[in-house]
């Protein structure tokens, strides 16, 4: 490896590491699984540091230890990737409804709002397995069509649930009456 290749590799790894740490520390979730791509670019460039050889033995030893740590992180990353994968139930042009990963908890569905490259969590719904949904931004509600757990069995149905803090119960009841949807308190 010549000098410029070493500099480019270290610079690329440093930029990827800063972006990845920023994303993790701010709790950002990127769309299209780009967070995973960012992690793997950081991890693989960290592993490639193993091949940097300098004239001093100390630098060689440090680069090997650093690369070995990234190899261990990559193995942990493979496990973490499989544990945190969240399947998409359904989506619209503005929202996406995902099934939470195994380690997140008992929520059945999580609603995210699409904002550029980010997915911003809006609401968590328990005991819901949506097939489709219709957001009603004007009344702060969402109409979810899908399967609902009632404790013992799963029933196919429709529900009007809060979309955000602007949820208007009276308008939601009126919408339910106009569209023949059963509205429960």
C-alpha cells in the first residue's frame, strides 16, 4: 500500500466513523436500511486498517489491534443486524408501518414518518398487525385495516387510533360513523 492509499483509507474510515457515531448518539434511523450500510462501511474500512504497514513496529501493532477490534465488532454487528431487523407491514407516501424487532418489546406495530433520509417514530401500537392504513392528518388519527389481538385470538377488523397528539376524539367518532367503522372508547 502506498502512502496515498493509506491516507485515503484512514480518512474514509474516520469520516464513516464520525457519521456512524453521530447517527447512533442522536438516535437517528435512516430509511432504506442505510444505517446498516453505514455501519458495514465503517466496519469493513476499520478491518482494512490491518493492511496498513508503517516503518515503526508500534504503528503496525496498534493498527492490527484496532483492526482486530473491528473484526470483533463486525461479528457482533452480524448478530445485531439479525436481531434488529424490522419488517415493513405497509406504507404510504408519507408514513411507514413496521413490525418491531425481536429485542424492542411487545409493540405490534411502529409508525414512522418519512422525512428525507430519516424515519422519525410517530406512534407505537400494541396488539395490531396492519395490512394497510389510511392516515387522517386533519383529525390526528389513523385508520388501520388488519388483524387485532384480543388476548386469545386474532380478529380481522378496522380501527381508528391516534396518529399524534392532535388526535380529536369527536371528529374520529364522526368519521367512524360516516364510514361504518366500529368506534370503541
